[in-house]
C-alpha cells in the first residue's frame, strides 16, 4: 500500500492563499490592521497566481523569472506575518503561526525550484 501523498505545489499555494485570506479577514479594523491586511492580501495570494503564470512560461528564463517573483512575494508575506505575530492580535495567533510555518516551507520549495530550473537551463 502506497501511503505517500501526491505533492502538488499549485494546490499547496492555493491553500496558502486561502489561509492568508482567512487571516486577513480576522485582523482588527484598526489603522495598523487595515494596512497589514492590504499588504498581506496582495503578497500572500500573489505566489499562487505567479506560479500559474510560471506554468505557462514562454522560455526557461521566463519560468525562472516568474518563480523569483513568487519567491519575493513569499518573503514579503513572511515579514508581514512576523509583524502580525509580534503585534499579537488576539484573534489570529494560531492562524499566524500556521501561516508562518507554511510560508517558510514554501520559500524553501521555491528556492530549490529556482536552483533546479537554473541548473536545467545551463544543461540546454
């Protein structure tokens, strides 16, 4: 019996985007809460959308470029999540911790994807 779960980065990024959306909707309606919500909704959902674009890249360079954009957005999201965690908004503590963990794992995946794509590009 095969117990290994199929890894689908698109599904994982989509779930992360939903997680971020839920977190954003839980932030308080304060000046800082609204600002962080705006930043986080853009940078936290963008990686899923950029990955979709990368899958239709026109060249290896285009593919790598789109992956790098997604990586930059994930890093921005990670910092925003750290700010939210330090701000200690009561309603989002657990969701923030889960989001930080997932964001960090996605950053590691994208770094490796970019490295592999760059190595493959050199071979051709």
